[in-house]
């Protein structure tokens, strides 16, 4: 059986924060990435209600840019999703809807990336991202 760790920690190993991105199931009848969401996990938690255990995650959403992958890279583009007040859209989801980790690559255009940019700040530093289909075998098979 294949499994991977997903992190949501304000201090990973006494260092920088680590909030992983994941693929979330949207519509299993749609092919590849069209049937998925990309989110960033901010918190794992669970609760009991009427003797039922609910494992959950608080996530921040990304939305696709366009209706097909980038013609130059073959990768889908996403950007942060915002609510009507300009804040990141967050919500609670059940852990069963998370399929696997996702890897995002910041789209930096023609500008140089500042040398002091810390990797833990990359999701805040860029406005849009490529969904890396080359990160592993499972991501390639799932999303593309």
C-alpha cells in the first residue's frame, strides 16, 4: 500500500512552518485535473458529533487559470482563491476527500527571484503557480 505524509505545522522540526498542498477530489467523473481541486492544508483536526468521528482539515483554496494546461509546459496553472473581502478562501473538508500531496511551482515571469526568499514563503510570494506533474509518478497519473 502506498501512503505519503502531509504536513500542517507552524514550526517544522523547530524551523520554518510547513503547510503542504494537496489534491482534493472535486468530481470523479471528470478526467485528470478537471476533476480535482488544489488546496493548502492549514490545520488537521477532528471532532465527534452524535458518536461519529469526523477527521477534518482546514484548507486554503486555489483555482485553475484557464481551462487547459499551459501550452509551453504542459502543466496546469492555479492561483489563490479569494472571498468577496479579498481574504484567502478557507473552509473545512473531510480527510477522505484528500487524494495525495500536490507540488506547486511559483510562476515568476521575467523577474529574478530574490536570493533571500525562504522556501516556506513561496506560496505567499507568488500570485500564480504551476501544478507540477513531474513531482512523482502518482501525481502524473492522477492529475494529467
